[in-house]
């Protein structure tokens, strides 16, 4: 395939070379002389001097036409050899192993058990029971029925007197009052120990209330107003402090922390 394309391109180049040579040649064919030379005659008269002809103007050659640009031969790309395509192997159908047929079963003759015939029964003579004849029936005398007794219809009973039921008033049982739940602190009182210690220091040492707010407000922040007051009371009792002196100061700290205990609050006993 490659040698064939090379030969073809060589022939095209050779042909284009011939064309270029033929177009490049500007030679015109020779023109015949306008006056052919006649053979000289021997004049009888004396020869005249040759007539001098004026010189001919030089012939102007035509301008050569520009040659068209020759196209370079188109070189075809070498064809890439295709990889050999292997034929896909056709899957062979699975060969089934030969099925071994079991030998034909020979039917066994049915073996009947021997039938035991009962012994022939001897017919018994039929025994008839003795027939007892009934005694002769004596005719009964005719009985006279008494006439039917007609009872007079009983008078209708008077209608019953219906007494309306007396309505009984409904018994209203008063609801049993539920005992109030004991007020307990929902958090561990150990967390309030530092707060109560600061409250006791306000009385004895004279610490400022701002120090008490820093210790108490973060612990009491997640409690409701009443729960916060109950927790302070429980912790003061656990510390065995004088509750009558510390509770007024504790309530003031609660208000400073944004809690509003109920008015007239007293620690539960």
C-alpha cells in the first residue's frame, strides 16, 4: 500500500514538471521572411547599387504571463494499520452429561395373603316363641257423662293505682382536698453551698451584695421564683445558720438576680 502511494506521487510530480517546462518556454516559431530571395538574374544592364532598406524596428516580445502557482502534491496520510480483530469465541452450549436411566423396574406379582375360609355354618332350626292368646274381652257397660258446668264470667279487676316515685335528691360528695405537695428543691443543695456561705458572710464579715450576686445568680438562673426561694431555705437549714437573719438578705439577692419570690414568703417548716 505504501509503495503504491509513493509511485503515484512520483508520477504526479513528473507530470507537473513537464507542465512547468512547457509554460516556461517563451520561444515563438520562426516567422517566414516577407520577401523571398529570388535568384539573381544576369542583367543585361549594368548592375544598380543595392537599395539600402531602412532598419526594422525591434520586435517587442509580449510580457510573459505569470505562471499559476503549482499546488504541492497532496500526500495522503499513511493509513494506520488496524489491530487484528480476534473473532469472539462463540460459547459452546454446555454439554449435558448422559443421563443414566435406571433399569426398568420389573413389576412383582402381587402376593395375595391366603384367604381363610370360615367353616361352614350349620343352619339351626327356627325356634318359634309360644304364642300366648289374650283372654276374651268382656264388654264394658256404657258410662253417662255429667253435664258440663258453666261458670259465670268473673268481673274485671279494677285498674291498679300507680303512685309516682318520689325523687330522691342526689347525694353530692364533697371532693377530698388533695394535700399540698411538700415544697422541695429541684436541684442539689450542695451547688448552693457557696452562695449561702457568702450570704452568711454578709452578716458576719460585711461582704458586698455584688459578691453575693456573682455566686448565687448563676446557680439560681434555671429555677422558677418559688423554687429558688425554697432552695435557699433548704440550704440555709442544712448549714445550720440563723434562718431569721439570713432570709431577708437572701430575698434581696433573689430580687437582684431577677427572681420575684411571692409576697410574704416564709421558709417551710
